[in-house]
C-alpha cells in the first residue's frame, strides 16, 4: 500500500472536486496506513475554525487490536439497536445498500487499520443541548476537514457515532479523562473499491427562505397533459 509520499500530490485536488465526490466509504482494506498519512490528514483537520479559537479537539488514533476490538463491540451493540428502526418499513434500493455497508463495517470493524476518535475537551455535564452543541460544533468542522483530506488522497473514511453512543464505555475504552468526551469515530483505510458517484436530492428541495416551507427555488412538477 502507498505511503504518504506516493499520495501527497492528491491534496492538490480542487476543493470543489473533493466536496462533490466525497462519500461515506465503509468497506476498507486491512492494509496498513502509515503514520505520516494520518498525521497530515489530522494536521489539515486542525486548520478548521473553532469557537473562540479554543481548538478544543483531541484525537485518539487507534491501531491497537484490543482497543479496536472494544470499539467494535460498542459499534455492534449500538448498531443492533439502530438497525431495528430500519426494519420497520419498506426500504429503497439506496437505503438497503447503506444498511449493507453499515453491517459490513460492523462485521469487519476490527480489520480496519486505523480508527480516529474525535473528542471534545471541556464539555460540562448538565448543560442544556444548545449549550453543549457549542462544543460539538467546534469539533465537527475539523472532522469534515479530515474527511476531505482523506478523499483527496484516496483514503476511505466515514463518520460514525455508533462506537461512542455510550460515552461512559467509550471513555473507559480510550482512557479519556472526564474533561474529554468522545464525539465521533472515523474508521480510515484504503478502500476496497473506488469513489463512485454520489446521489443527493436537489438543493432546491432543502432550501427555505425566511420561513420553513417557503421554497421559491423549487420548480413545481409539471402537471400531466
């Protein structure tokens, strides 16, 4: 598998290309990813803005098989609960593909070469949700930078919160102090396939002006003749 020097030029990919082709890549090869590659991606991640420029992120790079095994157990436990919701009704072909990919990741979590756990420092217990979102909102832009960097050099990656659903157990697994909270896990590795095309609903369907429901950019469907 390539080392950083062989893929570094990928970071010259135009930003719009990286954004338009970024997708969750869950089926990863077990081949190693060198430290230089991960460290450069994390360096770019930390270029993101943060509230009051506190840079309250912490990153735990997990390679140890036993630690990955514990995260895998937490991932499978959370997924066993969440996937029941997907079984309640009919699914589209795209939804089924996503479920299959999430299941594959759960089954092969220990084989992923690197799992980066993004953490937030300074979250206070008992805060109302909107106050807590300040801390999380200072970490997720950095996670997006990490995902874009991974896309540019051809690494597969995805953001998942399943391994950290139980903050207590995730904190215990990673040896985190009470002042540091796990926010998300990002399994990373060389993809089994290629980055394919992404499918998104038209932006006009999601944009509202002034008040929810006012969608002037949405073109009405033509009535049948």
